[in-house]
């Protein structure tokens, strides 16, 4: 986010708003992410950002394990 902020503050705010909405969606429906090869870990692409998170549920809470930039084609 710091890199995005350095390049374009408006874009950084937009990405963070989309991330916040994605986290809210995961909180409401934690099973919407795609299962990965790692047991209990799911992956969710954050819409319109090019980013994805890997997460798992721990005692009813979402734990984000990894936040990555998706590959461009």
C-alpha cells in the first residue's frame, strides 16, 4: 500500500476501500474463498485491485496469512 500511496494517494484510498469491502464480505461469509492445497487455507481475489489474500478461520476469526499481487497476463 505504501508504494501505491507514493504513486497515487487517490488510488491507494480506492484500493483500501475495496479491501475493506472484501474483508467485510469474508467476515459475513468466510467460506467464499477458494480452498488451497494447504489444509484450512482459502484464497480470495479482492475485486478490481489485482490483489489476493490467503486466510484461514481461527476460533471464528479470519486470519490473513498472505496478501499478494496477482500475476498479470
